[in-house]
């Protein structure tokens, strides 16, 4: 039995529970956590669950800044055009968001690319709970082996090991329920040909990692704070149900029979006899829910500081911030997004180069350009003024457009052609006006 098989099974079993929890928090399926067993016992009869899902805010604010354009090949328009078609045909155009979402939540994502039965390249984003990768101890950038397992209709589990020179196929001896498989002995080589050649000489598994040291998403450091927010919110809702409205009391020897709590109702209270408790009416103060709201707001601020998410993503700020203020407030989040873009770019390059290789076009991955949209919030007026200032300072207009607007050479050429055509039209119009004026002058027309 391949030793890698046991290593992979152990890793896949270990990560599933952890990743299940992260996805549950992102999706808002968060348990109510108590600080003591006594409180848990007291509130065991609570029917409702209240959550204020800041985990989704943290993840989604980052995902909004991860917009990948279709990759291109440097100085190779034909290869770029072919790659754009492959990006559509393979299905990656639809899976890019899923890759980014997986990385943001769990810290890693997997894409497996391979020709389908018709020979067309296909690439699938795979759930990180179903895949794992091992790297070379000597070269930590080189993936040595990868694995994927999944359940089939008959309940059995299939597992594939991917190597640069071969693919190994395994299937469980019998149907298993989730969590039952912990040992490689549960698997047998599958079919008559359990080993297939990998003719491409490249691992077809592409591992996207936000952090090479450890799979580290955006939620690991704030789950406890999210639990505290939900607990305070639940406490506030219980307090609102039982104590957020005034409660009145009456001390009277005659009781409260006949008293009605209606608008403009006058209560005629009988005085107590001498030596007895005086007749008295009053009301208990309502529970102040503001204390809960302040604590929840403080915790949301802490979540923002830890994850570098701007405060206005959690609570509305007074007034509308200016463009410059917005850029300053979102700068930490934008830098985090830009770092993640740079970290993921090499894997996107490798994937794009492999898709071209599946079509017989060999392109070094370093020549593939997986450009992202600008992470920062763009203020059109501010951006225009910045470009204008740079042009006035001596930067060529075309250079400013390429650098700060992302224009391509084709865009610049089209702009210059349009400008030349406009100048020609203006010159023709001016000549026509002058000719008409000359004719009028020759005829003596004022």
C-alpha cells in the first residue's frame, strides 16, 4: 500500500471538522456558546437563536476586492485569444469566485484540470475539505503529491492520488458513513488499471494558498468574538422580552380588582387603615438595552481591528465620507487584498499555462499575466485629477492611462486613432467654413 495514501487520509479526516466549523460560521449557522455549564442549563429551553453574522462581513468585504480578469500571455495575442476561449470552455470563468471564497474562509482552495472524454480541457474548483497536497521537503514550492476523495452513489468512497508521472485510483472496500474511514486499510486499488500514466509531466492539481506556513483564512482569529456577539444579542433579546417595558405595581389592602390599564383611565385607590402598609402605586424601570448594544458595537470594532476591516462596514458612520477619507479608511483592507492577489497570482499563472498545454501550446507560466482589478475603491473624480496632475508634471498621457487605468496597448492605439480621426474631421470642418466664407466674400455677401 502506498504510504502517501495513509498520510492523505489522516490529513483529510483532520481538516474536515475544522473546515466544517469555518463554513458554518461564514454561513451564519453559529451555535450559542455559554461561559458556564450553569448558564447553558438555565437557557436550555430557549427556542430561538439570534446571530449577528460579522464573519460574512469580514469575508465578503475581502471577496469584493478580488476580481480576476481573464489571464493573458505577454506579447502573444494569438495565445491570449486561445487562453480566453479555454478560460470559458474549461469552466474557470465561473469558478474563480469559488476559489477566492474557499481561500478567504479556509485559507486554501484546489482546482483540478484534465481533458474530458472529448479531449476538451476542463478545470474544476474542488472543496478544500475533499483535497489535500503534500510538498517536497527540499523544495517547499514544489508539490510532490495531491489527493482528492469523494463519495459515489453506492456509498463507497473513491480516492485519487495525483503525481507528476501517474495517477493512482482507490476505492473503499464497502460503503462507509462519514467519519468512519481513518485508515488506508479501508481502501483497495480500483479496477483493472488502478494506475494511469500522466502524459503531461505536471501535477494537474493547483493549490491556492493564502499563507504557505499554514492554511489560514479570515475567520480563525474572530470566532470567539463572534460567539460573544451572539451571546450578548441573545441576552438582549431575552431582556427585551421580559424587562424592556415598564412594569407597574400597587400596594393596596383592597387588591387590584376592577383596575384597568387603559388610556385616560383614573384609578381610585382606597387608603389603607391606620397601622397597615400605606397604599402605594409605582413602576419598575425598564431594562436598559443600550448596555448590550454598546458591548456588541465594541466587539464588532475589535473584529474590524483584528481583520483590518473598516469600521463603516459594521456600523454606518455619521455623514458621507469624502473620497480621500474613504481611501484612507479602507487602506488596510486594500493592502490585505493586494497581498492576497500577489500570493495567488503564481498559481493562476500555472493553471493558465497548463490549460494551454492541454491544447498543445507550450507557454512558460512566467509569461502569463493574471491581472486583478484594482483593490482600492476608485473615486472617478479623484482618479482623473491624479492622472491630470501626473500628465501636467511631464508623464506621457498614454503611460498614465496604462499605469493607473489599466489600459492595454490596443486601447492606446484605438484612442490615438480616434484622436487622429477627430483632428482630421475638425480640420475638414474648418476648411469647409473658410471656403464658404471666401465664396461669400468674393460675391460681396456680408
